[in-house]
């Protein structure tokens, strides 16, 4: 029965782009990617209780990584994907292992510096990263002899989203998911129950960073261009805001938050122009003060 | 050598700005444990205050400065009452006010960006533009003004923490909130005061730096990160750490961009590398925390 539901969701999400125009298709693809990012970040922040500002940087590392390995180094696609993923994992481990040894806010601060440093390196990377202009005018190499593009490429994004959700869903219900929640709610008690707190944090951070990297690799062939402004710090805040507004710790919350905050600027632009960030900030303060369980929490209260 | 001395004055001046930003964080972190990234935006608000009062309405500098600092203190304590206190009273985890203040950061920046044109806005110098030569050391009036004001602020902060009962109560709260409350210290008043002080110091930094860089709605985040890096280098334990961290950071930044054989763009990465290394290797900072 559950398999039927997953297949139905996949078919519905995958069929939609064939009925959309090219503009709406583009919006739809980015919406799916944001949902995938928010789901991953929710596992780290909402379920494991760790704040990091590097989630969007890893999205960028994945995107730049695969493009550089494919077109500057000239590797075949499967190897480029695996290597880019490996880079994400190694970087995440380098940051997380020392940062999670310490109590408190260290992971957030180190990853804030990492995210900023990433942008500096992109801008100064010369011919490797293409500097401020980034890299453009490349195309996804043929997969089994066929060029995947247009609405068909949206299938890849839907597959990524469904796999991300399925993986996080399973993990959340496993021993590891419960360990993560225990680490979030009471690290001392978790340690007393035999949970290795530091290792749990490191695994959660590395896993979600790798998922962000995967989403980035998929993103690289959505616009066929990667450049520094796309991966700025603003978006790291936006993912955090999506999860808080939607409801941290719940997959449904991450999805609702991502859909709402992604689409809000489109609805608000006739009213507030480019100042939708003002509404976002107010929503976040309001959410933390008034509805700490997010929009999902409000939904729960009324549906009971 | 001449070149180095010239550099030293301007590096000291920017180190003072970073030190003030670090002090703003420190005033709030010590009693509450709350890292408030909105300090950068507060510096930005004060820079716009300076633009409005000093440049557009042409007030005398001292009066404008006093009004801006007073306004910042009120803004800081209001922010604390509206966003931090309800969460602390509810017993929310420490993360909640930190994240709420990130929301405040965005709201503050956007309110300014809606209210003013997007171009950099001029803020006048307190004195005419000119050079002051003290023996072999020379620099702009503004550099010396920044250094003097910062020195006064840090001496004041040091005296406050070391010599006054109020300062001692801040320290007591920092060491042990419960015990301090049991000793009759009013926790919420200490918290409100720490936010008022933090906003005033951040505002002062914004006002001092703005004649050189102009008031711009995106100036906050870099200041917030530089100030935070200074704080991490110096350590959150002591007031002197803030200014020490600021000076170390500014000299590292300016010396690498002047003398190191790397492209100037990479020099922007120097403070970030410093921040990461200190956080990962020496998270207590350079100075030892006093027992």
C-alpha cells in the first residue's frame, strides 16, 4: 500500500512538467530542488538539532564540483558524480569532526565562515571556477546515448527529491533517527543511554551535506550555468527560515515551508516588489515567538 | 618602515572598529549566552542615523552622535523586550532567541533598504579631512579619532566591569545565572541593559566607520563577521580580548593584502581562515579565561 502511494506521488510529480510551459517548468524544477534542500536541512536542524550555514555552500560545491570535474578535468559523468560526492563528504568531515567535539554553537560559526570562504574562492578561482562570471555554456553529457533535457530532465529532479525523502523517512524511523532526536533534546541523557553524541552529529552533518551536494549536481544542469551569486549566504538563511516557518523536525514542515517561502516572492512581488525578505524576517520572528512548531503545528491544532 | 608605520595607523583604526563590534557581541554573550548577529545591522542603522542627522539635517557632530547612540540603546533594549525576553521567560532553548535575532537582522536590513535609496549615503567626518603627524607616525584625522574614541570606550567598559557593582552583577550573571538570581540580581534588567549597551557600542562602531565607507544597507553582514572573528580570536572571557582580537585581525588582514604575494581577492578570505582555525583549534581565544 505504501509503495503504491510513493509510486503515485512520483508519477504525479513527474507528469506535471509535461503540462507546464517552459517558464513554469523552470519555476517547478527550482521549487523541487528547494524542497529537497529543505528536507535535508530539516534532518540536520530539526531532527538532530544542529545549526549549520553551509548547507547551501555544499549545494554549490556539488554543482561546481561536477561541472569542473566534467568539463575542466574531462572525467566521464559517473566518475565525476562520485568524486564530487566524495569531495562533499571529506569537506563535511573536516569541518564537523573538530566542530562537534565542542558544546554550543561552534558548528554554526565554522560553517558560516566556510560558506563565506567558498564564495571568496569561487570569485578568485581564475580559470578553474570562472571567477565572478562562473561557468556557462555546457551541456549534460549523453546518458546511454540519449540527451536528457527539458521536461525529461525534470524526471531526474523528481527522482532526486523522492530518493532524498525516502532515505530521510527511513532514517528518521530507524535507530539513528531516534539517536538524533535524543541528541537534540538532551545530549547528556543520550550519552548516558549509550548514544555516541559526537559521532551522531558528525554523521548527520556529513549525510545532509552530501545530500545537498547531490541536489547541487542536479541543479548544475537545470540552468547550465554556475556562478558565485547563486550560492550566496542569503540562501543559507533562507533554508533555515523555510524549516523554521514550516515546522522544524517534521518532513511535512520542511516541505510546506520550502513551498511557501519559495512561492511567496512570486505572489508578493506586485505588492512589495523586491522587499519580500522583510516579510520572511517577520515570519521567522513571528514563528519562533508565537508558533514554535511552525505551520505544521498550527495545522495539527486545527485538525485535531 | 615608513610604509609600515602608515599601515599601522590605518590597521589600528580598523582594528578598533572590529574591537568595538566584538565588544558589542561580548556585552550580550557574557550575561545571556546569546550570539546576536544583528549587531552588524545595528551598526548599519547607526550609520544611516548619522547620514540623516549629520548630513541631511546638518546637526553639530557631538549632538548628532549623542542622539544616534541614545537611539541605538533604545533600539537594543526594545529588541530584547520584544524578541528575547518572551523566549527566555517561556524557557525556550538558547537557540530560539539566536534564531529570532537572525529574523530581526533581516527585518532591520529590509526596513532600511525600503526607507533609503539603494546608493551609498554620505556621512560627514567629525573634523575636516586632514593628516595628523606625531613624530614618525602619521594618519588621517578620522583614524586618530576612531582610536581615541575606542580607547575611551574600552577604558570605560573595563572600569565598569572591574570597579562598579553593576559590572560585578554582569559578571555574576555570566558565571552562574541561578546563583546570581538567588543573590538578588535582577536577571531581566541585566539582560535589557546588556542589549542596550551592545546596540550602543555597535552603533558607535557603525558611526565611526561610516565616513570612510558611506552608509549602505549591505554594510552590516561584513561588520558582523569581522567583529565576530575578532571576538573569537580574543576570547569571550574578557573585555581586553575584544580589542586584542580586533587588532590582531586588522593587522593580519592589512599585512597580507599589502605584503603577501597572493591576489588581493584572496586577502578577503584571510579573516575567514582565521575564524575557522581559531574555532577549530583554539575556541577559547588568545587570552586565558580568568577563574
